[in-house]
């Protein structure tokens, strides 16, 4: 999640000097499509398919489909906003333009940062589980998985500290690797269908326990939505796209449709080849699908593909989280130490350490993939609710250039559906609210601490400029 840049490009804190060059518009429709698809693909489908099946039974594809519909409605809102304000700042920029409340803008940015940490923590757990399978280790739960997850997150932190400059070409390679694993699953499903293997009748069955079918689908959607997040990061590439107002709408919608179809096909294949009771155990559901549908396929190869996919998710998210935290510090809304840059590596080392320690805490004290993935979805659904509202508010602020305009009913539906999935009525486990509350509470404490320090120094209250913030990401 998130397009990042090394801290070396930041310049003076909060600067917006005329010497600052604008971003080069190099992305055409093809590269933008690969970026969007690659950003959505990842940990969600690789790790959570079985957990969603535990909610609904054989109709595991249905929550993924509903999550896709909710995501695409919100994507329409993003399309109006990104073509209206083609700046690399995303939800924080739209919130600030709509409401002008610095604390609200800050909390939206902090929630996005926290979602990156919970997403990376989810990926670390999935990486550890697949590592165990790839190397045939003797443990699959408990302290062993936790230690592997912590070790993996340490490695991510070290790579982050060393300095990683993302490029679109690199993203193309990563996307191809991630996509290959899911296409293998789909091909196995088509083969099974052709030769009569598997039980495709399971895809229409519900096993919801005490819940109604509707309640189970809603609960499953609240979790499956984690697999659809990532599309919102594409707005950070707006300033690097050729003719964003023209190409962004069709490319973003095409990318969402492609990933939505892949997820539905993968989930149908998974449940046809592996019973719900087996698919929902552990954190390696797609490895079980390969073992069941293509026992001759080298399972280690698929485990490595999965590890690569979730590792990419973790690194991108931790890069985004640390740079966003650094940017907020340089904007003066977080304590100054978080904005320090290492003298030789030229990376925001204090922000990297802070975000990595938060991830350590989540891996150690939460650990479970569904709760971490669900918390990521919870945080971003809250952000999406605000984004859908900002579309309507910003209709009162016209711009001179032509831009995409979403039918008014869609952001209304988007705000209501995203807002509903945030509430306890979506049967979301209480622990997800607790995790989100603790993370956001840390943000409030940091903001309050900055206010106190600023008052003692005779400065005004913290103010945040989302457009400058984006320059630090």
C-alpha cells in the first residue's frame, strides 16, 4: 500500500519552494493497470480464503464478490476526487479540502499509516506459516510461528532502513510473481473441473452456524474486504500519470474487475477441492488447494511464490507507514524525533524503528491473521466512509478543468455500506475494535504531546498540509 520515496528527496521540512521539481508523468494505461493490480493482489487472498470460508461455508466466493462491489463503489468516489485533485496525497488531501480540520486530516493520515502496519503484520504471519511448509518444519502454531514472524519483520525493518526506492518496473515483476500463484490455482481448478475431480456443488452451500446466511455473508465481507484494499493507493501515482483525468477511470475500474474476477475464481477452486473444515485450518489455505488438486506440483515452489507475494505486501506497507510517519513529523504534527534521518543511509530511521516496534507488538500479542487482516479492513473502511462523504461536500468547490463525476447515489451508497461494515452490526470481533482503538489512541497521544510541546515553545497548534505531507511519503 502506498507509493513511497526515500527521505533523501524531502528537502526542508514543510518546504514548498519553487525549485522543487514536479513529478515526471511517465505512466501510461498499461503500467498504471499493472500497478493497480499488483497493489491489490497479495496477502488477503493468499492467507484469508480459509478464514472467510469459516464464516459462510462453501459459498466462500460470495463475500469476496460483495467486497468487490463495495470496493468498486468507493473507487468511483476516488475517481472523481483524483481527477478533480490529481495530487499525490489521497484521503488526507480530500478530507482537508472538504472539512479543513487539521486534527481530522491528521487522524485520517494516521489511520492509513496504521492500516499499513496491521497489513504488514498480517503478511508476516502468513509468511511464517508458508515458511514452515516450504522447509517442512515441525511446528505450525504457537511460539514458533510468532518467532518466525518477528524475524521476518526484523528483516523488513532492516531492508527499510537500508533504503528501498520503488520503481514501476520493479512493480511489474512483483505483480507477475503474485499473479502467477493465483493463475496456478485457477488452472488447477479448470483442470479439476475438466477431469471431474473436486466437488463443485459445495460452492452453493452455506454453513453459517448460529448466524443467518445474510449475517454470515456480512461477517465474511468484513474480513474479505482486506483482499480488495490497495486500489486507493493508486491515487498517489496521479502526478506521475499521463492525462490522469482521462485514463484513470477506465484503468482503475479495469484493474478492480480483473482482481475481483481472479478472487472469485480462486475461491471457487479452493472450496471445490478442499472441504471447509480443512480449508479454514491454519494460514496456508492455497497450499492445501495445490496439494489437493495437483499433488505432483512441487509444493515448495508454490510456498515460495506465496512467501514472495506476502513479503512484497509487508515491505510496501512498512515503507508507506514509516515514510508517512516521517512526513507527519516533518510537518510538525508529531514529535520531531520521528522526523530524524540517518546520516549515512538517508532513511527515516526513528520512524522505521517506531513502526517496526508497533508491528512487533501486533505479531506478539495478536498474531492471528483474521484479526490483523480484519483490523486493516476496519481502519480503511472508516477512511473510505469519510472519502465517500467528501465527494458530496466537495461538489460545492468546482474546479476549472474537466474531471470524472460519479452519479450522486454511488457515494451515498458507498458511505452507508462502508460505514455499516465499520459497525458492530457487521459481526466484527471486538478484538479488532480494540486493536484499532489502541493504534489510533497512540496517534491521539502523539498529537496531544506535540500540542503541549508547541505551546511551551510558543508555537501555534499543529497544522498539517496534505500536499506537503505527500512530498515526504
